[in-house]
């Protein structure tokens, strides 16, 4: 099993920044991909950004140039730096880890972008 704990969400004004963190614990060896997804009210969960064990990254078009995903292997932690936030970025953000055929999810952290 892999446990994922997110932190860093909150309320921010449009144009502001937040950094989300996701700490992994448990059977973390062989985790090959970690990422962030989000789900807004009434919408399906969607990919935001992912990073492989080799630090290859992929971003949704809607966040390219504004969000940056990174990982600290020594701390077993993945980060999502979110800049130039927009109201449409408001959602619950979930951390996800893939280990072989298994996918693990965190409990989610709320991000609200509003003036």
C-alpha cells in the first residue's frame, strides 16, 4: 500500500500563487509516476500534471506555463507550484501515484481562486 497526504490548498485571489505538496509513504519503492488531478463541482476529474521517476513531465494545456510539477525523491514528495491562478482553477486537487498496475490517491485538498 501507498499512502498519500496532500497539503497546501486554500483560498487565493486571481493572479496569486499556491504550492501543493504530496508526501508518499508505505510501499513507495517502484513508484514510477506521480501526478496531480483536479475535480471541479459538476465536472469529471482531470489530469493537471504528471512526473515520472526520470523527471519527465506532462501538463494539461490549460495549465502549461503557469503550473510546475516537481519531485524530491529524498523526501518522497511531489510538489505542484501554481502561479497566475484563475477562478477556473478552483477545484479539489488530488495527488496520484502509480506503482505497476496499481494507482493510489490522496484525500484531496481544496483550492479556491476568488476575489
